[in-house]
């Protein structure tokens, strides 16, 4: 009798497997930022400036676990950013041409307000999460590094200061980005708002430390190149 059930059990097993995969992608990653932030002596932070850059314009986005962190000469906010995307990961559902539904996606972000007078730009890794440009008017910027171009897209506004951007991405900064490998963040800067985001939600102290260090380094470079090269008001 069991043999007669095999043709029915196999499809059920496939559905169960698809369901497990869906739950794995839908379930939020554990939030370990609080324990790390408390050990570092950080205080709870204010909600971020949502919508300031493309990554924060994703549909149904929501920030949680906000912590005040040191950035530049002031402070920024580290938080988890969650948004809703259509889930089409199930091969079975794709074959049936049926939508699976919705799932949540998460990244960890450090945001800071920098009065640097710097043109807007984005650094987007070729692999992993890519935020849509939205209404940002931008175009690719080519650097001399072939390896950088193979790993990342550098995007900037059509009317941006290309010289300032090329100064920002000096050889040392380019080598640093390349050395980060798969851990390289998505970087967005516009109208004084800097967002540095992982391609996944941080779940360990090491990952939170790496994100904060990356944001601090990028903020330092943006401030230095932006402020040092502003015209003399006199």
C-alpha cells in the first residue's frame, strides 16, 4: 500500500521543500546589533532619513534597531533596513507561472549627514543586492583600475564634479574597495546624506564592526575631498 503513495508523496515533498526555502528567505535574521552596541557604549539613535538615497526608497521600507555611532566629526545612525520584494525563488512556481507572494529582504546600514559639498555618487557591487537608481540622474564613471570596474559600478550625476570624484577614488581607496571582496558595501551619497549598506543583514560583532569601519573611512574621504576643495568664499 505504501508503494501506491509514492507518486503522491513526491510532489508533497517538493512543495514542502519549496515552503522551507520560502520561510528561510522570509524570516528576518536575528538582530544582534543591540548587544554589540551596548558593549560599545553606543546609545539608541534617531530613525534615519528614509528616502534620502535610492536604497532607502525601496518599497515598504522600515528601519529598526537604530543606534548612534561616531562618524566623521559627529555621529551617524546604524540600523537594520527591511523592505518587501516579490518572491519568485521557487522553481515549481516559476514553471507553473504562478507568483509565490512577497518576502522581506534586509540589510544593515550606517547613515550620516555630511556637510561636505560633494556631488552625489553611488558605488554598487556587480554581485549581490543592487538598489535601483530611482529618480537619481546618473551615469557610469570609469576609473583606471580594470579590477575595480570588474567588481563595482561607480555612478554619478551627469552634472557632478568628475574631478572631485576622481580625487575621492584615489589608488589607495580603490585598492581598499577591491580588498573587501564580497564584503564590499553599497555606498550612496547625495545632498549631504551618506548611506553605507551591507549586502545582507549583519548578525555578528565582526560584521557590525566592519560596516562601521567602512562607513567611517568613506565619510572621512568624502569630508576631506569635499571640504578641502571648496572654493574660497572670499
